[in-house]
C-alpha cells in the first residue's frame, strides 16, 4: 500500500517535470520546415551526454590521450614550417612562418575534423537511428561541439608561440569571439548539408578527403591571402574559411582586420548554415527509410 | 483529438516502401559501356525513388510489385491506461506501426495524435558505448530513452540495484559479459516512467529469468495506469498482459477486440500451427500396408475443430486411420509436447471395448479426451502413432503434427484464480484446496507468544 502511494507520488513528480499532457501530432509533412527549437531544448540533457560521450571516447585506450590534440597540429606546423617557410620561402608579410602557420592550422584542424565527423555522423549512428527517436539534428551538431576540446587544447601551442615571440595582445583580440563563432558555423553548415546527403549517397564519404584537401589549399593556410591577385579577391573571399583564417591571424597577431575577406565569408557561412538547416530538416523524415 | 481520455488516436495511417530494383544486364561491350556512362543518373533516380512516391497512386489500391505497403489505412484509438497487444505474422506491419508511433519513421499518409510522453523500447541498450563505464552508460542510455538527467540521478541507485552490477560500475562496458550488459540495459529501461510505453518483443529475448523480469515489469507499468502497446509473438504473454489485442494482417487491422477472441481467431486463421491435419491421399500418408493415417485434429467439447482451447474445458485429440489388413491388434497413442519442447505426457488407447481385440479393416476414429484444468497455458504440439501387438512393431509415428494454444480466459474459476503473474509448471491441475481455521482473539495470540518466550528464558 505504502509502495503504491510512493509510486503514484513518484510518477506525479515526473509528470510535472515533463510536458505530460502535451498533444503531439505525427503526420507526413512535405515541404520546407523550420527547426523545432522547442524540441531541441527538451532534449538538452541528451545533447550534453552525446557531446560528452564523443569527448570521452575519442582518446579511450590510447597511451597519449589528449596529447594527441597537441601532437597532430604540432607535427603539421613543423612540417609546413620546414617545407613552406624554410624551403619554399612563402611570403608571410614579415611574420615568423611558424607563428603564421600555427594560427591558421589550429582553427583549420578543428574545422576539417569536425566537418568530416559531422558529415559521417548519421551513417555512424545508423544503428541507433532505426531504434529510437530523438531530434536527428543532434547527430551532426554534437561533433561540432566535442571537437572544441581539441581546439582548446591546441590553442595552447599558439599561446606558447606568442609568449616566445613576445607578441603582446592588441584590441583586435576583442573580435576573436566573432571569428570563433564563424569558425564553428562553417563546419556546422557544411556538416548539415553533407550528413543528409551522405545518408542517401555514400559518394560523400569517398569524396570527403579530396574535398577537405581542396578546401585547405583554397584557404590561406600555408600562404598569405595578400598573395592572391586583386581581381580574384572577391571570388576568393567568398570562401568563408578565408575570413576565419585571416581573422584569427589579425586578432592574435595584431595586423589590421581584413574586412574585405571577412564580410563575404560571413555571408557565405550564414547562407550555408540556414540552407543546410532547412535541407537537413527536409531530409530528416526520410533518413530512416533510405539508410 | 479533443477527447482527454484518449492516449493515442491513429487515423488512416499508411506507410509504403519501395522494394526490389531490377538490375539490367547487357551482353555486349557497347551496351555495358553505355550503361556505365548512364549509371550515375540511373543510380540517382533509383535512390530518389526510395523516398519519392510521385508515381504511386495513393487513393486506389495499387498493386504494384515494387511498392510494399507496410501499413495500409490503419486506424484505432487507445484510451489512457489501456494495455494493448499487437499480433500478426512476420511482415504484418507490427514493427512498422511501432516505428511510426515512436516517430522513428514518418507515415506516408494519415495522422496520429498522441497525448503524453512516449518511450519506445524497440531494443534494450540502444546507444550503449563499449568504451564508457557502466555508470556513464546508464546516463547515456537513460537520456537516449527520454529520461532527464535529474530523473536518472534520483533513480540511479535503484537502477544499479536492479541490475546487480554494482561492482563493475566504473568498468568499461566492453569488459562486461553479455549477460551483465543486458541486465544493466534492462535496468535502465525498466525505470522509464513514460505515460505511453511502446514495447517490441525484442525485449523478450534472453534467458527465462530475464523474460520473467520483463513481463513482471510490463505488468507493473500497466497497473500504474500507464498506456502500453506491446508487440509480441508469444500468445500466452499477450493474453496474460493485454485485455485488448489488435491483429494486423498485410498492413491492415484485421481484428481489434478482447484478447482471447483475437488470439483464437489468429490461430484459427490457420496461419499458426494448425489444429487439424488431413492426408487426402492414403498412399502419401504415414503408415504401411497394414494401417494408414488419415487425419489428426483437436476438438473442443462442442466437436469444433480448433487451435485455441480454453484451459478449463476438455479437449479431444482425434485420430482417423484406415485399417487395411485383417488380423491385427492395435495400440494407438498420442504424445503432447509444450512450447519449450518438454514432453507433457504420452497417452495410450485404453478403450476397454477394443482391448486385446482384432480390428477388422475399415475407417476408424479414436479420440482421447484431456480433461479441463490439466494443461498449462501456451502452445502444445500433438504427435500420434500406431503400433501393432503381434508382431510388436511400430507402424508409424508422427511428431508435432497439429498444435493447440491453451488460453486462460481469466474468469477466476481456473487454477490461476485471480493471479495474473507468471505461472510456472508444465501442467496446471485444479487441485482441491481446503482451509481450516480455529478462531482466536488477536490479543491471546500475542499473549501465547510472549508466554512461550517467557517459558524458554
């Protein structure tokens, strides 16, 4: 008897905690739809655990653990500094090459990794997709957040280099949060597009390495944006990655902020993000049927 | 859906899939090359057609070979607190229905209204990650199933107790035995408290004890006034748990009624093991030149051939056979095997009128009556055979030739009385019980106990 009363009391509390009497409608909805932010908020706990799982699992059973987050970009920085800095002698507008490349490589590593992971997220989660419902959007969004841990650790390299080269922070640093958000929105926008495409066409997986490589050479990572001929500049700056890389450089190294690269980039990134969200939402209902 | 007492209202739900694409073959190089060039476009169209159904006519009953209607025009209402079973053959649309209700897949047409929080258990341990510890997986799996973090915090100790893996909470799940993993996963699932629970029979895999736990938990959930939809192939479980059952067939609702009626209709439809088996051609029937089997069937008291028999009524096992040669004494026998493969009994023809008596050629029908309140619930398979005495020889023997489902209608008259839980035992006789009481004042009982103690000390 007492147990029963406890039970009812318990269930009542959970009822109160969740929208119990809410009426939900399931029906085929063809056409374009907004993202259901209310639903996403309901699933925030799950979102947290998915991100946290990605972080926990990434370096499970490795010897170096999170040192990998430093090691990988570090190797790349050293390699690029030797090839492009010392041998090819790329023009860096007077900045030491190692510093020049590291402020670019670290955001780039974040973007390329989170983009790749987001694009594969639905395929990797396919076993779960058919068994349980939660907003499909959580699949591509969680790697965007979990990869920030690596990014944060790798930022340590830049700080060390800045101390070593005695570069004092300037007011430009105030713009860093903006570039940080821009940096996250690019892989998110592309990830939304590619993940929903990848679920239908597995070609995405095969094209991904090439796509990433192309993006890398199209952005001023090993070279400086100023070496691009003026007439191509508008087309060039439509690549949002150009804006992020040049923005990071000017924020951290104190060079003037190159708005001519940044503004078109913000526009493209925003376009990718919004269109990606709509496209993802449109494809969401088909995911399980075509997996 | 304005009615507040409704938990689920399903209106004309259909779901179609496209199946099977024909591969074109070319037998010359030119054709193959052309095909190779065209294939990206063709592949694109093929992929597209998986979810674009522009060419399908929804209004008419379209019998196209490449379209599979997993659900077609399904409608039903479920009241709050109802426990409803869903049965049907493989491919009848049961799992698709659950997937549509749990929002995993979207219906092609129709509308569903759901009031309350839904949890679906199509699998235990969805999202378990082998690298994470037991504790971490409880949280991950719990939130995936729709619990909030603070809810899991509250129930965490209960969940761990239930699973019995306290010692390994900080061990990665990949080091668990498969049994431990299932126990932990089920413990999480068992502590869900949704208003509406959708359960697939996948839950009922595992050892007998695990199944028992599942069934008990389901009953608890049902008793607490929550709405449950339960997909199953196990007729005893369905009749025991669900007062109401929906039978799906070919994606449509065939019957939606009180459980025992639906279950017996399902079994009688001849789709499960049949209650009758006839050999129309004597030469193809089991037997030899002396005696041939002609048919075996299960009959109720009213002489109806059936697959579903009431636990309280007598059941007749009937065998029809042709005696072809004169001069033999026969021993006819039946044996009964339950759904776990255990031999329940063997019964030998003991009709005194035919004892030690030669049966002349002719068509014979022998019936063995099993009294009511003897068999246990569930599927039983009947085998039969005939031996001759002189010479001592087995003429034929057939195993599991017909089946019958013993169903408890739960009227309180049977051996179950009012108990609804798991009821073990290969037979379920209605024994005679007697209770005697000697009246006594409550105080004198206490008093006698204390005096006893006093005597001892």
